[in-house]
């Protein structure tokens, strides 16, 4: 019972902390670079479900985007936690593991999740404009994910695993 309780506590707090750090980083960077408001950042998350019309649906899609963001962050914690039960390196070398996990999460989200959402929207008849690759933006995004998702998750899982 204690082990399950510890897992739940680790995953909950990891999702809350990493999710908060990541969404804050996204809001700050996008606000600074593009003048984007937090609502627009939240709506960009929900655009995976609603497509481009997400930005026209107000706070409804903003709140859904924020909930979806925390769900995704918590899922990444659960994956790392479960992997750390089998791979002790993830606990023993948490800094290296956190950096590598951040890179993996960034790659997976940009190359798999966002692309799949785009394909589904296209099949539903939505027209979406493909964005060209931007090295600076990609490096900024990866840095945010490393420091706001990968490292905090690795640290929290290590901390609660003792």
C-alpha cells in the first residue's frame, strides 16, 4: 500500500510542479518573443483537439488547454516513474537522465504528437498551414523542456524514491 501511495504522490507532485514550470516557461518565452498572452498559450495546447478554431473559442479552450497540459505533464512523470522502477540509472544519474528525458520529450511532442494531431485535423478536412523548421525556436523549446520537464521530473522521482 505504501509503494502505491508513494507512486501516486510522486506522480501527482511531479505533474503539478513540472506542468507549472513548463507552462510558465512557455508563457514567458512566447510573451517575450511574440507578445502572446497566457490565454493564447493555453489555447495553442487545445488546438491539438480543436484546430485553428481554438483561438476563437475564448476561455473554454484556454481552460481545456491548461487541463490537457497538466494531463500531458503528469503522463510524462508517470512514464519516467515507471521506467525508474526498472532502470536504476534514472535514479542514480538523475541529472543526465533528466537532460536526456527532456530531449526525448521535446522530440516526441514535436515530431510525433503535434504531427499526428495535424494529420488527424487534415483528415477531418481542416486546412492547416505547415510551419517551416526554426532552429532558434526549436532550441528554445528544447531548453524549456529540459529545464522545466526533464530535470524536475528526474529530481522529483529521485527525491520521492528514497
